[in-house]
């Protein structure tokens, strides 16, 4: 393993997650990546399927903002920087990581060591906990460019995460993430929200996944946000939808377990959450009771 | 390839690119997730049809941007045009619009209601009975155009240019119409501004030489709003979203508002000031800052015209800055917290707390006053003067987080063929000599001035404007409009029926926001942008390959847009070009043919908007195609303190620096793609033009004021008869307690509701359902005192000229001792006339001697139409037209109508009916005469024999000679009372 840090590579990979601009062609070429995608492809992936925000994947609500974003913003402040408008966006986080590594290399040894530890903390606390699971889905769903980009980025970050000296305690986002609620105890709405919160259910459920569920179960797919779509799928045939979701969760658990890139504790966390979700969804499907599952909330 | 090797390669590529002076990375701010269709897909956007569910039926749209035409915020809209039916299905926000950034209030999406309104006017109509009788016939555009053009042509041939008048509500466009009027050579531009914002404009203008504020709320640490800007302000939505951004950053919000508005609910400090006392509070804050030396001394010393003040007011030309500080402290010593507390009815400690917050803001202090207190009160222009005093003490002007002047945050591009001509005749009805310092036309006095001075307007256009309803004293307007000896021909250009159109000779149907071309730019943040309004169905059809040459081909019925109308009218006024007018609307590409709107805007976008052609070319588009596709373009951002910019070397030729440091040059004005500014600063004695100001040895651009600096003391005001108010001071309002009888209260009549905008939004069913009436806000203690038992009880509100009957709303949300009634409601149509059935009451107008009356015969209600929703209208109460009972109150300095009313409120009398109105015209004329008596006319006070300071802007500026008064001014005599 090289001791030099690939700072410019990380920075460049971050920039390539922005909306495509003419400059991206030269960056991609330097990295040996396919030609950058069209704006439409980019929007499909990052605006409709996989939102590149830590808060979406680590927050208990599965949405932008909330405590997860506040935690990330707090990190920016802790390292003496003003949080940008979207502090938890992948581009912002990779830019910050590269910037901290740059600063560490340019500082005196004592200051450099401090900044370097900040960079490690950023990787451990705010990037690794979600990015490997996320990039796995990018590689699944993306076109040529994004498949290659996602694969390269997770390789690079895997190497970074494997460097010695990182924190030994679990990332706070993961340690404090609530588990998926059981609707049989009366909180159907919370259960539904949890299915759309990756950190709770261990599955990144995209629009494309919901479309596949609808097609598999031969159900109507309503246009709208994911929760709206999911509610209406469940409203049509809860048993079939639960089964399909259970299958997705089982596949996700297997994928996390076999993930060669994520740190072992992170992979284990995601695999455990996905397996638990699969088990719960299977039980619910077997019980087949709309009233129990949805608590009358989703029809 | 290893990561190290990739790292080396990308580092090398970066170094190589940057060594060429180019940018390797495209820059930040490109990552934000937004809930908008990505612009790459606007041409062909697919959504599932909600009505077809559970079937998955795809609907294909082409998304066409335009600009909202409801309020002056002019936010960006995105029309979803169904590609199959070519109908607009909905409007959402345009994320490419730099001002509104994709966000809209309810009025934007409700444009859909307006374009399919079953009661809208679809064809040109001509009166066939007496004016106001309600008999109309449909005519062709050609007939109307020929008739109108013929009259105008005759007036011009007979040198009666001042008998042509164009009276506009909110213009919603930059430059087209003023260019046309300049081409016509008529001094007939008449705005609504003196019933709107003129007061604030005067206050800002005499400080900065620019008449509107552009507060940078998003970056402020302290935001001070005089009134409810967060919900209904001038640039409501663009500013509101930035106020909230500022608050999210931790900014403190201070709100002065007599009502518990939505804005006050967001305030950290809410001051429910007694109406008109706002300057007293602001001056107390300033006074404390001055006493405690909590102001930016460096800025004040550098940029205030304090030397001029010390020389002219204290006769101390050699005074030091420290001497000025002493004088300043003395000048404001009387404005203590206790003084302000007594005037405003706010505890002194509260005002002190606010002062401490304000003083702690440093330069990150953004502030805004527009209508409200400014437009309500005698001397209301001192609200903006006093507010700017605080900004100027802090140095919080044209810096990040501060307040910018409008001119630096707005971009008006130069049009093709700018007429270099000015009207030769001064219009004395619009600009009477009694108001030399008014920023705008004395439009609301027109009926009185016409009556008193024998005025006559041969052709009078009301353009999307409704003075009978909007202005005070509407019965005087009806009298004027129905008098053929005063108005020869009245042409009402309007998309919908309004109270003024009933008294027209022609009613011409004009387009809504998605049916017309206009170009706009507004000062909404620290940047400059242009936005395009366009007929969206025309653009949609052109995307499908059709050729559209006239907007009437795509608009409903025969609805037209103004640009094409004016071009056609101008050609008919001057058919052979012999009058020298037609040339300004001739094609440059095809001489002898009419200029098209494509050519007009295409030329502007290609030649007058820096960066736009390049941005368009990068996408393979022409500049016009780019604007048709995206609807807006940001010209620049982060303008910063222009006044500190050095004057370029090549503009300094044979320079003369006068004793006040003003720098004059013989270098010509450099070519600029921007339209020329409106101020005309005087040249030096040798004819050199003013180019800047010398500060500490540097020649800087400074401020566009006569002194080149911020004018704490206004020489203009002092020399034109108002020396006692030439610095920011407190003028007691006409509704000050000392001027009211014991049984009178102030009535706030100007406040908006966020979902309506005067008469313009009255044909939007979604908005009408939310807000359709205007009860009288009254505090429980007042209601108890007056015997008003419950909300909904009828009350009679008596003004100085009449009364109206309205329902009471008993609420804690109004300061005790004050009542309020929103002015948005109370629309009406005379019996037998067409009109908006969901928002207008049917009324009987009556006159007996000097007394006019209005009686509501029927409220709103359900009706059959093509729109099933019109059968679901559940409301009948559409409010009361209170403005009819308001006398004119022209402020003697600003010319602004002072809207607040001194009223008596009592329980309705037996026989009083809801909506009833009665007005005594004799009293209305007496009120006009009383307020006119407070003026100081130019004929007695002009320092140079002219009608008006030449440096001050005018929409269509007459030639220099027209400024001369007809005879030399006599010696000044004893003064009338004036303002105290």
C-alpha cells in the first residue's frame, strides 16, 4: 500500500459526481473513464434514483436534512470551516476530505497530524458508513460512466479506509440508528418510513426497485415520491409487495456480507439490518394482514 | 493502473490546464438536489397522467418558461404545455430564474385559472351607448387600431402631444413602453406609483440617488423590516426566501408592524408601533448609536456629505469631522428612547434592546421599507430616510449582508434604436408645479387637476390599471371618465373586466403572464439578471415546427400582447414614416418592414446582455433561443460597493475637481450595453460631465447624487423649499393622536394578503377561494367600547368624506386603538355590465346632488360555465370597496397619497346594509384643496426658475427647455403651514 495519498484523484472523483460540465471530459479522460454522461443520465441517477447525500442514507428519516445532516455540518464547523449549503453532499464531503489531506501535508508535523486525524474521522464517521453501500447501488444502476466511476471510487476509498490508525469505535451514525419498526406493534407509518430509510432497513430502495416490485406483482405504479408509490403498492396487494421487498432485502444482505470494499464492521452492520428486514417482511407477508401491516394508514 | 498513477495523471492534467490559464474543475454550486425536471428534458418531459390511474398513461409535455405577471416580484414560471392538446396544464416555478429560484407563491400557479377564466375578455369591444351605460359591441382589431391611431396622429399633427396619456399599473416590463413614448414624443407616461411606493422612493433617492433598496437578507446578521415583507412585500417571494435563509444562518429579525402579520410571527423583535411613529423609533435608535459612538466612523467620514452640511447649515466650512460628530449628536439629541416610546406606544426598554441588536450588526444589516408606514402617512418618506440613516451609520450599504441600491442590482439592457428625443411640452396635469420634488406623476389627483385647471386628454390609455377601484376618491374618477370634455377617448387595455373599463370607449383584451412578451430585471439580491416573459403556446408551437407570426394566432379568442399591439399602432399613427416615429419600429434587417418581437428581443439578447450570447453558443443556441428555452439569464453577481470602484483612467480627460471633490471630465460616456440611467447630474460650468468623486486622492465612482456622496443633508430639498426636513427627521403623521378627535381612530387600509394582488388576481378561482373578503380588524377592547358584540357584526366606518359598511373581525392581532381593512377586496360591477362573477358584487351606483352612493345588490356566487368549479363557488361575501370613501391626501413633498384614514367606527345603524358606500363630493374637493394648500410650489421656491430639479429621474424626460417655468418665480412669500 502506498503511503502517498491520492488527493487529486479523490478530488477529481468528487467533481465527477456534479452535473456534467464540459470540463468533465478532460477529467474523465485523465482517469481513463468512459465519456461523461449526458445531463439526462446524470439526473436520472442522482436526482431520481440515488440521492448522493449522507443524510438520506444515514438519517433515521431517510430524507435530506435532519440530525444526520446537522451532525455532518457540525463536523465542518469542528474543523474550522463554514458548512456549505449542502454539507452532506457527496461532492462536498469528498472535497472536504481532499482538502483536509492537502492541509495535513502542507502543515507542520503537529498541526499536520491533527488535520490528518480530522480527515480520518471524516472518512470513518461520515463517508464509510454509507458510501460503500451507496456505490454498490451506483454500480448496479448506473450507465457505463457511472459504473466505472463508482467502482474506482470505492476502490480508492477502500484503500483509504484500510489505512492504519483509524478510530476504533463504531461510527455514531450507525451506532445511533434506530432499527426498522415492527408494524404489528402499532406503528405502521414508522415502519413505512423505515423501509425508505436505508440505515434502518439495510436496503437502499430506489424508484427503479419500486418499479420492479410493481412489475413483478403486476400492480399499478403511481407517479410520485417513493413513500407515496410504496403506500399505493401496499394498498393494492400488501402480501405480494411484502414478499418482493423481502427478496430485495435478502439480496441486499447477501450483497453486504460479500462486499469486499467496505470495512468489515460497516458491511456487517448493513448486512445485519438487511437480514432483519428480510425476516420481518417475510413474517408480515406470511401473516398477510393488511390491517396489521399498515395500521389503516396507507390505503 | 494504480491509484498513485491515476493521481499523478490527474494532477498533471490539472497543472497543464491551469498553466494555460484555463479552469480544470468546473467550480462549486452544481450539486444541489432540486425537485424540478432537469432542464435537459424540458423539451420533452413525461409524467404519468394522474387522472388515468391505475392505468399508466404517459403524458408528454414541453416545458416553456415565462414570468409571472401578477405582482412586481415577477417570479419565474414553467408552463407545462401538453404536446398533444397544446394546452397549458399547469404552472410551476422556473429553477433557472435567479430571483425566485424555482419557488413561487400561490399567485404563480394560479395563472392557470386566469388564462381559462370563463369571464375574461376575449375580443375587442367598443362602447355603443353612453360611457358607463354597459352597452358594447365586438369590433375587429383593425377598426379599433385605425380609430385610435387616427386620433393620436391628429393630436400630434396639431402639436397636442400632451393630450395623449398612457396610465400604467405595475408595468412588469423594462423599457419597451417608455421607449415607445419617447419615440412618440409625448410627455404622457402616467404611473400608479404615487398611490404605491413613491414615498419610500423619495426617502431612498434623496440619500443615494437611487430610489429602491435591494437588501441582502440572506447574508445579513440583523434584518429590519418595516411592515410585512416576509409575506407580502414588494419583492415578496424572492425576498422572503432570502429572509428565511438569513434566519437559518442565525440572523435576528426585527419587524415593525401594527398588525400581527405572518411576518411578525417570525420576528425575534416585534414592534407594534402606532401608525406613523416609525421614524421616531428609527431616529431614537440612530440617536443612541450616535451618542454611544456605535457607528462606522470611517464610513461616515468617507462617504457622507457632512462637509456640505456643516458649510450650509452650520456655516462652518472648515469644520472637522469631530465637529460634525458633535453637531450630529446635537441634531438628534431630542430623539430619546422615552420620546420614541411616547410616540410609538412601545416601551423604551424594548426600543433600547432593538438598538443594541442593530448596533451589533456591523455592516451586515439589511433593511426594507416600501409601502406600509411610508405610504400611509404624511411625511412617510422620512421612514426610508430614517431607516437609511441607520444603514448609513453602520456602513451597511452596498456590502454583503447590507442593503444595496436598486441601480446596482438591476440590469436593463439597451434596446435597438433608442430614440434620442424628448417631449417638447411639459405635462402640467401629471407634473404640477406644486410638487417639484415628487418622484412620480401626481396620477391620483388627475380628476381634481383636470377639473380645476381645465385639462383635457384626447386619448387616454389605462393599461392593466384600474384607477376607479385602486385610487382613493374613485367617484371623482368616474366623474372625469364620463365627461367627454375631459377625456376624448378612453382605451382600457386589460385581460379582465375592471371597474375602470366600464367607463371606457374601447376595451382591448390583453394577455396574461403566459400570453405576452416582456423583459424584466429586478433588484432582488446582490446580482443582476434579466428574465423573459413569453407567450408559451407560441414557443411550444414553434418547438413543434410551426411558424407563428402574431401572438393572436395562439392566444385565446383575439387576445393580443402589448408589444405587437404597440408596434402595429405606431405604424398606423405614422404609416409612411413622415412623422419620424415609425423608424423606431422598423426592422433593421428588412428596412421598410415592421420590426418583429423576435427581432427586438433577439437584438437585445445578442448585443446588450454580456455573457448571454456566449452561454447560448455553448449550447448551440442563439441568444433568443436560449432565453426562450430557459427564460432567464444572470448577468453578474456579487456586485459589491460600486461607489468605491476607481474611475477608469481612460475616462479622465481634462479633469476638473471642484471644491466638494466632484470630478468632471471631457471624456465621452463610454459605450455600454446597458440602457442609460435616469439621473442627469449637472455638468460643470465648462460643460464637462460628472464622472466621480475624489476621496483621499483617488477618483472613485461615488454615488449618483448631486454631491457624489450619501446625502445626509439634501441640498435639493433645502433649496426647493423644504430646509427643515432636509435631513432625516420625524414628521408627525396626519393620523397622529394630536390631530385626531377623541372619537377617531387610524384606519390602516393598505395591507395585502399574500394570495391576492390588487385587482390583477381577482379572476383566479383558487386565490378567490382562499381570500375573498376584507373584514375590519378591531381589537376586543375597542369592540367592547363601541358595543360591537361579535365577529361578523356590521359596523359603519366614517371617513372625512363618507362612510362604508363592513363586517367586524374582533381580533387580538391588531394594536388597540387602530383598525385595519385590507384593500384587496370589494370588487364590483354595475348592474347590467359583464364582469367577474366569482369575485365581484353586482352594485347600483347612484348620485343625488353632491352625494354618490354604491349599494350591493348581489354578492359573488356559483354559476354555470365550461369550468365545473364555478358551480362550486360557496362564498357570496366579496368585501367592501373602502377606497371610494377615501379623500386624496397628497404629501406636499413626495406627492404620495397618504393612505391612512382618520375614521369613526360605530355599530351599523338600522337600515345600513353590508357593502354600502356613501361619499360627499363637496367634502372630497375640500380635502383636496386642504392638502394642496400644504405645498410649496416651484413657482415660488424653484432656485433656478425650473419646474423640477433636473438631476431627478423621470420615466420619459422632456427636453431641457420644457423644464423652465413659464415666468420668472416671484419673491418668496410667507409660507403655508407645511408639514410640522
